[in-house]
C-alpha cells in the first residue's frame, strides 16, 4: 500500500507543474459554462413545466462539471500509457514487482486529481460570487456536501475503471484510436456531459442510471444541489460501488490475460 | 493562378498518399471526428424530444442552422488546417524553409497540412444539412439558395480568419494559445443554436466583435421568412471584414518573425 501512496504523491506533484495548460483550461471552462447555462435557461423560459430540474440545480451541475472537467471527462487519457504499448515502454512497467493494473489505476487518479486541483480552485472561487440563477449556490446541507465529495471520488474511480478496460484492450489491438473514439463519443453523450441525464426522455434516463454511465458525473453534481436525494440517492451511491467492483474485476481479468501474451514493441 | 492550382492539387495528392500509408488509423480517426459531432446532434435531438421550441425556433429550424454552420466550419477546418498546426511549423523551424521558397507564403502554409480525416466532420455536416433542408418547410427560391451558400461561404472565411489569427499570435508566443479553441470548436458547438438563443449580450458580441451572427442568425431569419429584407441575406458578405485584421496580424507577425527551432 505504501508504495502506491508514494507513487500517487510523485505523480500528483508532477501534474501540478502544468500551470499554463491549466490557465487555458480555466478560461475555456468559464466560457463553456456560461454558454451552457444561457442555453439551458432559454429552454427553461420556453417551457418551465417540462424542465426537469430547478435553475439553481442546473447551474450547480454545469459549474461543478466545468470545475471538475478534467476529473470526470471521458476524454482525458494518459498519453504516456497509450504510447507505452507501441513504443515498448511497457517492458519497464512489467519489470516492477507490483501489479500493473493497480499502479496505472493510482497513476490515473493522481494525474487527474492534480489537474483538477489546479483548475477547480479559480473556477469555484469565481462562480460562487455570481448572482443567483447563474452562479454556484451553497450545497443543500452538510450531509449532501459530504456525499458529494464521496460520490465525486467514487465517480472518478468508476471512470478510471472503465478507462482501464480501454488501456487493457490496447494490449490486444495495439492501435487504440478507433475504440477510443467510440468510447469517448458514447461516454460524452451517455454520462451526461453533452446534456445532463435528467434531460433525456424518462425511459432512457432510467436505463442510463442503472448502467455505469449514470454512475460517473450524474451522481455527485446532482447530489450537491439536492436534485438527487432520498432513496434515489441511496440507490445511486450503491450503484457506483457495484459498477466499480464489476469494472475493476473485468479490467483485472483482461490484464491477467494480456500479460500472458504481451509482445514488447519497439526498442 | 493555373500553376498555383496545379501545385495545390499536387500537394493534396502527396498528403493523401502519405495518409493512405496508415489506412486503418486514418479511417478510425475520421470515424472519431464523425462521432464527436454526432453526439452534439444527439444532444439537440433529445432536448427537442422534451421541449417544443427554444426562443421560438423549432427542431427543424435548429437542425438547419446547425447543418449550415457546421458545414462552414468543417470546410475551413479542412482547408485552413495548416494555420491551425502553424505553431508546430514555427517551433520546428519549418517555416524558415517556407520563407525560402519562391511561392506565396500563405499558400504554402495552407498546403502544409490538409486534414482528410476531417472528412468525417464534413460528412456529418452534409448529413445534417440534408436532414435540415428536408425537414424544413422552406420554399426554396434562387435568392434563398444563394443565402444558404453565402452563409456557408461566410462561415468558412470567418473560421479561417480565426485560424490565421491563431497562427499569427504564435509568431510571438511560439506555442499555440489553447483558449482560441473557444472561438473555433467552441463557436462551432454553440453555433448549433441560433445565436439569439444566448440572449442579447452574446448576440451583440457575435454581431460586432466576432461576426458569427452575420453568417448564422441574421441570414437564417431571411431563410425562415421571419425577415423579408433581402439585405439580411447578404450579411455574410459583411462578415468578411474580419479577414482584414487577421491578415494584418499575419503581416505584422511575419515582419517581426525571428527564426526559431533547428
């Protein structure tokens, strides 16, 4: 366990070096968030009766999504890991006397968390001061806030577990671009990155919430504002645990299979 | 001019040839670009399953708007990609080679990259446009076809001008300014709705500062018979003013260019 913790600290510190990239990200995210809120408000004005959330909950969802974009976006891959299968770097990874799966999992977590740390502070620091109906309001109560933090972490784990499956597939196919583009497009739409899941037709929404798609950003961002609460919240929290267990076992199984036939490319 | 066209074709053939060396990766990448625009469309589709209109625009009108705007964007993305990748040219010192050749500089940068894989987005734009046109109840006249064509042409020029500005900035920064993506990819994504949807402030910005609305919202009003004034149809031409500052920045950049790279 200790070695994973020190590995985490190493990667985390490395991630904090990329400050200019973070600044560009912050500017982009502000713009994105504003436009998203403006368009959703326009839909609200068109017909408030079919609008599935409150405006405050929408704003919370959008700003949290923007603040933690690098944390829970399906499109945030570790280039080095993708390259290491094609350039032979994988040999070094396999030499280490620890599980490659666990090490990569921790590494992904450290990188994403350090990236998010740099970006979320300036964004959250500004949006809490925006007027109501545009900005981020306070969490519903202390319990919802703690659960928000917990489900944010759990959502991150589910996302990494599903990305790990993609990294594992890479061992078999070497080029991963095709599968990756499918993965990203499907995840963007179905996890609620394009439109929040409550805006889908009800039947689709119910299905998505039972699948891993609904266990990533859908949960924390809606719990924060109290949009997801009560029994439904309990179910969502359990679903996250369930999918994390399933996806991680699947990933480990694939890893096991891949390691038996790994061919080191490059030199 | 004839020689330039001949050369252009040659360049395209060479780039296509080099891309075809990695066929699988090329098609996968095109597919990826297609899919990413597709999920934007899917978002709009599901929103309109729930809502009947947004600021008075119904589904078919929004789709038409998106199709036209996306078409302009994807054409510029394909042709002006050289400017998008310009920071790399500068950093590697390849731009010095371009300066030494006895051909137009803008032309050479344009042909330094040609993004065939963006055909995926072009295909998506074509599908959207066809779908939008077939869904809309527009009675097409010569003037309206001209309007739509001008919108696509204007959009292409506007986005290309932004790419040029992005390239010009890299003369000084030597690296790409990531946030410019907001004005290219961002605008492309948010241009799926007529810009009036975002309220008066945004509409003013995209009318007077970066004239997206001149190639999208106003001529769209004419297409949809909400404005009879034919002047609205010609507004995309007015958006071409944006090329001037872009070209100015480019000239300024070249003048002050000090070589870099190796």
